[in-house]
C-alpha cells in the first residue's frame, strides 16, 4: 500500500517555500527598480546615463533576481522551513 499523503505534504511545503521566496524577491525587485528609476531620472537630466546602461541595469537586475530566487528556495527547502 502506497501512502500518497506524504507526497502531497512535501509538495505543499515546496509550494509554501516557493511563495515565500517569491514574496522576498518581489520586495527586492521593487526596491531595485525604484533605485534604478530614480538614478535614471537624475542622471538622465544631466546626460550622464545612456539608455543602453539603463537597459543593462534592468536586465542584470532580473538575472540577479532569478539567481536569488533559486538560492532562497534551495535554502528554505533544505532547512524545511
């Protein structure tokens, strides 16, 4: 006889860990994009910042966020939080 309830509880734990990681990442991306937008607004008026730099800042921020999300999920999942 196979017990399916244990598998469901592990999946529920993984879903909860993923939601927790997503919640933290949302706060990080909002803060990062606010800082990037604020810096672009200031530097754009004095013509020190090119649009390519702005684009790369956004792309690298999204890439870093994906890595952070993976690390957070791994940490939460390994500790069973």
